[in-house]
C-alpha cells in the first residue's frame, strides 16, 4: 500500500508530536522515581515529597523529604538531592542537570535550584500553601536574578498530590483513633 | 544636688531609649562575631558572608559561606549555621533563636529561615542583586506564608559591606596582575 507523501507542515507537526510524547514519557519515568522517594519518606513519618536529579539521561541523585527523620529544617527532598548530586559530581554547579520533584518547590528549594544553576525543573503537583515557582511566587523566572529555569509542571500531578493527601488523612485518622 | 522627679512620660522615654541603646549594642556584638566568620570565609576563597545563631543570649552556631570550599551551592552562611544549631539543639524548630547575618539573605536562605521558624533576623548590608528580605522580595513578611519574622537591618552595615567590596576588589586586582 503506497502512502501519500506528507506536506512539510504535516511532517513538522508529526515530528513535534512524537518528540513531545517521548519527552512526556521520559518526564513521567523520572517523576515515577521521585514518587518512590516520596513514598519512602512517608514510611519514615516525613511529609512525602521526593526528588531526583538527572544528567544526560542518567540518574545522579535521589532523595525524599527528611525533616523529621534528620530534625533538620533544610532537609527537603530537593536540597538533599542537590547536595548528593554536588557530592557525586564534585562541583556546586549543576548547569547540565535537571531536577524532578513531586511537589512545587518552596522559597528555600527554588532558591537552592537557582544557586545550583539547574536549567530545567519538572514538578508534579502545585503547592497552594508555599509554592514559589508559580503559585505564590515566580522565583525561577525573575529577570532581576542571575539565573532562570525552564519549568514543566503537572507531570504525574494526580499521583504526586495523592501521596500527600493520603499521608495527611492517615495522620488525622491516627489522631482521632 | 537634688534632681527633679521625672514625669511618667519622661520616664517611659528614658526607658525606651536606654533599652534600645542596649539592644543595638547587643546586636552589634553578635554581628561582630558574624563578621569574623565572613572574614574567615574570605581567607578560604569564599565570598565573605558570615552568620551566627543566638538563643537566650548564648551563641549556638557560627558559620561562614563555604560554597567554594565545600563545592556545595547550599553552603551559604545562614544554611550552615541553621544546620549546626539544629544539630546542637536536636530539633528542626529554632523558634527561640535569632540569626545574625552580615548580608541580606537570598531566596534560599530566607526560605530556610522560614522553615526553621526563626522569629528574629538581624542583618548588616542590603544585597541589591539577590536580597530577598527587603530589596528584591519580602519573603520574611508575607501574610500568605505560615511564618513571618521580625527583621532588623543595617547593623554594622558599613563593615559588613566593606568586607565584600574588599574581597571582590582583591579578586579583580589578582585577575589583572
């Protein structure tokens, strides 16, 4: 069966479509790993947020929120993952890395992402209480600062949000019981 | 020589005046310690910013910026001091502490101060490039967030600024030479 030759516009559309589908699948795969980190955090009694850092298609670092476990207010998933990645790569500059995180970063973590010069931030669920990327502030896209990031949001957002609501629901139930 | 008895208003004024003078002297003493930390950081090749954390008039933690030394983008003076204080006190919650820092905190550090629930932030020089307390953002006084801080700025600001300008001038001279 012979196929009609595609017009240049159709060809471009098809390319864009297939690339962006692959990208989304790719983002979902990394986010699924971040989600695993969030679930582990929940098991240790910490608010379930997880993050991974990726470089050239390779996993560099993975961490879950550990504020309670470590009794350290800076032990958010993103901060721990950034510190792990820097330790591994021997540099404070992560300008060839991407960070995947299940929840929209807070001011501290958005600031750390800027400090580390990370160019791509992919996150799952929005954070209406403390989100500093889009919800309350737009710290990653402010022309007055010396670094800006590409941001993709909403990747596996339902699952990323559910792990949080389940955690808080369980905590409320335990308090009642 | 007998003195005229003070009126209640005069008495109140004198009290307020003397308390605030003592407070400022107190703030300057702690800031001088933060400044020592900044100077040490400069000696190790790091941008000279220093911080100390104080609780009930006692020094709990002291750190200088160590981004280069540790190759860690999160190793700002405030973050290191907060982590030291939490380690020492065994809790992520520093709601009975004050932080003294030579330079206006950036987004990351202002965020960490919020996370640690520190109620009083005293800083020296404003940061026109990245200040997130007053200059570019007002992160420590935003009614949408779950914590706000009292902020006192300008304590030993000339000395705190000079250690920075001297550092960058020296670096420029070394590049030229």
